[in-house]
């Protein structure tokens, strides 16, 4: 989609963008005058790497590289995408655009990470304003999928189309606003909650921890998978939103909120909020809290993925892209066992003694089987057409132990690939070459409509026959055809 990106500003948002782009194979060049920018970025990249290791079971593709540039112009040279993440001052942003436009290619897309400045104001002094839009993300940028795409008065439809495709490719949910408005959509909603929360602390109605508990144990759980309107529609019972509005609409005139006002942000209130939030942290460091946040977000998104809902639906689409991307380029030499899986053992794949548990050996072989299916053309599109292979028999030998975060890989030999049958033999090895396990799998081709065995599509059958002929010349794998408990 894109090869290189310039990121102007390496703070929380800029570093988050860098992490997401690098994870997706994009080379990133950053400019940030902060002397601590490189340290901060390295810490964000470490947390992002840890998060992506847990986010999906798909093989992660090659990462992009990153470097720091001495100036805005140097960062933008040759960039396909220019990400602006500098402080929220219009004069600063316009100055940065002037320097960036002078150096960036004519077709580079400009995306501002501003939280609320109108894109029409941002692009007012640009030489080529049609290529600028707002792409407003949410922290952590490398995990949260929402990105608000806000075109300005002079933004071209082509730029909006390019941006929408780009962010979807990065595993995000692009939300294109119908018209520009200060603070866009999500921040305006968060601002309303923030104003009321400030009053509750100011008036000693609740502490910061108690307010956060009210959200995370109540409405926040609903918001993770359904928005406000759908939640209230359900709250209206069988009569839905009409009944809810009739029942609770009059409450909007009651003095329940102070949304049009905020308490004075004096030293006393700031100190009260800061002290209470420090108590909430209970001694945990900033980076430790980030990792806890990331783990919780991953768990929620994985749960939503089971139902193909909300952020889980976006994650599933991203995961499909990764699986297909991993098998898009089959090995040039198909005459040898094919490497079908490569990863580090996730920490949560291990048991109490830090060894990978036995169920994950099957997970590895299942992933290897899926990768082989994609190599022969039985990919997601093939399955969507109503055809697939079903595993009908498996035999695993557990031969070695492996610990969390250690590198492993699988190689696969096709033992049989004719008619409706596909028989695979997998070796699971540590990166140092130690054999950890073998797995033999028999699969049958089926129609997903009838759930009955059927012949593969001609292209898949031909690819299987090609590999089967090549692998027939290989030695029979030691252990192939063994039964459980069979003497050596």
C-alpha cells in the first residue's frame, strides 16, 4: 500500500503511529527535536511488539525500519505518507506543513493527528491543500482501530479514498465524517463525560477511582461492543428506542449534568485529581500501566472477534490480511519441506513451569496446516466460495520442550494429495534446530454447503498434484504412520 512514511512529532501519538506502520512493513523516518525522543520511541516500540505478539495468531510479516532525521525536510524526502503529530497550535502546524511540502513528493498524502483543529484551517496556506486531511487516532494508536478521517473544504475525494484504503490496510476502522466540526465526533463525546467527571471530583461526590469504576464496571463494558444508541435501543425493551425516548426524554430537562460549564481548573483541583490518580496507579509505572492497558484491550478485542462484532470484526479482517499476506508468496523451491509457520512462543501459551503447553503444539500444527492450504489456493476466498479441507485425524509426538518467547518454526511435507484427501506431515523445531514435535494430519475436502466430501476445485487439485509429485521424491519422514504407543 505504502512503502515509507514521515512522522513529524514523536510523542505519544507520533510514536504510536510509528509502531503501527513499522509493524505493517512500512519504513518510518521521524523528526522530533526532543532529546529524549529516541528513548521514548524505543519504549513504545517495545510495548507495541509485546502487544502484537498477543494480538493475533497470524504470522507477523517483515517489519519496517525506522530512523530519525535532523529536520522536517529530511524526514519527508521520498515519503508516501506524511503524518503530522506536533503540538496543537495552528501556527506550529502551518509552519511544519510549509517545510514538509517543500521536500515531500508531489503525490504524498498528508495526515494530521490533530484532536480538534479543523482541516480547512490546517490546509489554508498549503500549496497543495487537496492532499491534506485529518486522520485522528486514539491512544494506543498501535492497538485501537478507530481513526476519524476528516476532509477539509479543499481536500480531494481521491485523498479521502486513498486514506480510507490505507488505514483499513493497517488494521483500522476508518470513520469518515460527513462534515468537519471542531473536535470531530469521538472527542466531543469524551469531552462531555470529562466535564461531568471534573464536577463530580470538584464537588467531592466521588474520587477519580470511583468515577473510573462507575465506567469500567458498568457502561464501559457495554460501550466496548455497542454504542450509546444501540445500548439505549435495547434498554427500551421490545418497543425499542421510541419507548426509551418517551420514558427518559423528559429527564434531559432535569439538572442532572453540568455539560455547558466546567469547574475552575485551579491549583487545588489539579492537585486533587493528580493525587487521586497517583493513588489509583498503586505504585505502578507509566510503562507498566500501558502494558496492563494493552493486555486488557487485546482480551476485549479477541472476545469481540469470536462474535465478529465491533472492534473484533476489524481485528478479524486484519488477521485475514496477515494470513493471506503470509502465504501470498509461496517458496520458490517446492521440492523440499515447506516452512509454514514461524513465531516466538507467546507468554500465555505456557504453563506453570514456563513450558509451552500441549494444546499449543496442536495450535502450531493447525497454523502450519492453514498456511499450507493457502499455498495450494485454499485460502479465505476459497473458503468463502463454499469449499474447504476439514481435518479428520491427527497424530502428534511431543519430543522436546520450549519456553516462552523462544523462536520456533514448522516445516511441512505433503504425503498424499490426490482426490479428496490431503495428508500432511509437520516438523516443529526450535530456531536452534532442535526437534520439538511432529504432527501428522489427514484432511478431507468438503463442500461447506452440504458438509459432504467432494473433489477440490481444479486449480487447488493441480497445485496439490504438483507438490505431491515433488515431495514423493523425499525420504519418508521418520514417525509417519505411527500409532499411539507403537514401539520404536
